């Protein structure tokens, strides 16, 4: 194996043989200044390959790597003490569609909007280098590099620094379960992938190899240490096929906890998991992995059915009368119960001692919107009144609430599945595969946009002009009011899941027309999704803290009109 140093025009200025060391590692003494280009030549090939641990890819994932000195940036966050996840509000965004420019520097200009909203943690969809101009980010192939289209690693440092200056923590979404289909040269360097073990998105990584595990662990620590990131969202951890005595997630949590002590600030690990297994968030002392939190798809599904009445596919089980109550009180709906979508019992119960904030709860996210055929948000099908109810349910939930970009004003723009694979055959396969997927689910394939069409990407950009328009401005004001109420009322961030009690009233037998009372300690969240006014007993000393519709208590009774919600508590 050889390493080649290049000038700015791509000509070779130095080339050296690497020497084989112990445990399969190769090395050469070749100093590189910040920005200098280089790459590797494997065996007798003259095809330059980028560094698997490249920090920068100025010419894309197929081009040479560039040295990047992360220590050169002048950070201004020396006084930053971090943010706990408990009591926080997460805002998930995709850099390419968050602003018209689609860059990290442009996103900085919108951070004040998030502060005014009441957000405390900003979660970025994956930013690591992928092939093409735009992508969701889950097709990344060089995990250590920041996509140049977003501004590269220097812009990433500026973004994190700017977020910290405003009191915002940054969570980075990372993908360790597979690599994208274009620009993945890892198999040429060594046994990084486990052949024949497919995740559904590509071959799984070979976690039996110590070097592969270290590749993941060191990448995670890089974001937290070198880029001052405050937490990681771990994509689809159920696709991490690990049979070693110590699971990679437990090992990662141990390493991150040690770094947290060293840096003297909290660091969070949030898992996306399809397993409904509390092992992820149980303390290591109790046999768990010790992750900070995990996403709760069950909470989303229960709320989606309650708000929309949609019961196709995996939503079917969540039409049950107790669905909202179960996810509010216990976290998981499927906690050992039969899942009709999977055709088997699924999940395990969360012990009541686990703090409720360890579940991240949301009414919308990138998957639940973008993986719909047309990428339609709740704002497409729900009235402004029902969107207001969705806001109340989301920001008064027992878990840690998360918003998807634009949700706070009921953005009318879709968020669709988009790709920009330069290879015609790959692009065609993705487009045809997308239509075939929805054809199997009996969707009208004419409504499925072509992921490769640039218009699909353009349609998915937020329209920031909507903020000042009706009915968006009213909804935005409600989200701000709710976020403030969540900070002010301790009942809404009480981690004791046993303090939440839910009662449900059926009206016409349909899941989208029920009446809910969700008691959080002495505070009550009242929700009327029925087709007629609904009465609630609130006591003569109760006061209305917030209401989405005109409603005044009378002799201890509060009458809410249809599609409305209120938060009440003793005076």
C-alpha cells in the first residue's frame, strides 16, 4: 500500500510505501499541512482512494482527502457547560432544506428563531460526506468528514460555536449500521463489512472485528471532543448486529461517560431503536447499556392515530382505546403484547423507576413524514385547530419532546425523500425501488415523487415567509407559549412516570374522535377530539393556564369545543 501527496492541481508531489504493522495496521511518516491533498493506492492499483478516516473531502467522496486541523479553530465557548437532556426541547432539522442556501452558515442565521421558540437542543440529520449534491444524509460513506456542500468541517465548527453562544446544545445524528452505495471503499482496505448480513440499506458492519469497533468509537468521540458536539443520535441501533460479550452500545456509553467527566459537561447518547427494549436506557449497574435516551415510535403512532384516524399498516394496533394512555403512562405500547404488523409479540415493559424523559417523543419527525409516499406533514390533512391540539399533546408529553423543522408553524411544504446519485443506474434503481415499495402497500404510485428529480429536493425546503402569515403565526405563538409553560410548570417535566394518569372517553367509536384527560400530578391536560363539545370536571379552584379555544370554567366545569385542548391546574 502507498500514500500519495498531491498539489492543488492533482499532480503527485510525494509518494511513499506504507509499512505493515501489527494487527493489520499500515503506516508511513508523511507530514501533511492543513488543506494538503492525499490518498492511498492499494496493492498494485493506480486508482487513488480517499482516507477512510478523512476529515475533509473537498472534491467529493471519490476524490482525494485533505488534511484538516481541528485545533486551528478559535472557539469562543470556553464557558459552555452543556445542556442536560432532562427538561429539554429538541428541534430536528436537515441542513440542506432548513434554509434556501442549505448550508451551516445559513442555519446560524436561524438559531435565534429556535431560541425564541424555547428550543434547548438542536439535532442535525447526518452531515458526513455522501456522494452527490443533496441527500437525507443516511447514505454517508466517509463518517469522519463533513459534507462540503454544507460548508465542510470549518463551517461545522462555526455552527456549533454559534449554537453554544445562544445557549443551544447540538446533537449530531450518526449512522453506524451501514454505509451508502456510492463511494464506499472501506471493503478495499479491510474486513469492515459482514458479507451476507444485510440491514435493508446495505451490508452491516462487522462488529466482530476490533478495528471496526474502534472505527465507530473513535468517530463518536471525534464529534464530541473535536467539534464540541453535546450528544449523538444513533441511527437504527437494532441493525447493529453484535454478538460480542460487551455490546458496542454499552462500550460506546462507557467511553462517552468517561469523556463527559474529562470535559466537565453532559454528553448525551440517544438511540433510535425498533426493539422496544429498555435495556438500552437502563443503567449499566442494572444490566443495561447506559444510553441517555431512546426515541419512542410508539408514542408517535398512538398520537398519529388519535389525530388523523389513519390505521393502515403499523398504525393498526394503535387504534386501541388505551393506546394514548399506555404510551403516556408506560412509554411503550408494545411491551410484550402482540404486534399485528410484525405477526408476533413485541417489546418489553419499561421499569417504572426509569425517568420518563429518557424517551424522546414526537408527533412528527423526518422518517414519519419523509417515508410517506408524498412526504406530507400533518398540516396537509389536519385543520389548524387539530394542529393546535397536536402541539399541546407534544409539548405536555411526559417524555422529552422533539419537533421537526417547520412543525412549529404548521409548514405547508412537504418533506420528501430525495437523492442526487450521479450514477445513472443507481439513480434509476432508487427511483424504481421507491415506487415498487409503495406499490406493495397499495399506494397510488403516481403520487410518489421521483427522488432523483431536483424538484423533489426543492419542494422540501422550508418557506420561512409563512411565519408571518395566518394561520401559521397563530400556531407559532402557541408553540412558544407551550414551551414557556413547560419550563414554568414542574409537573410537565416531572420524571416520575407513575404521576401520569390518563382517562379516555369514546364517542362515536372512531379513534380520531376521542376525549382525553391526561393528569400530570396536579396539572391536567384536557383534549377534545370529538365532534361535539366535551365537559370536564376541573374543580372550583382550578385555573386555565392555556387553551387553544375560548373556554372559561363555570362552577368547576370546563366545556371545550371540538378539536381543542386546555391545560388547567389549581389556582
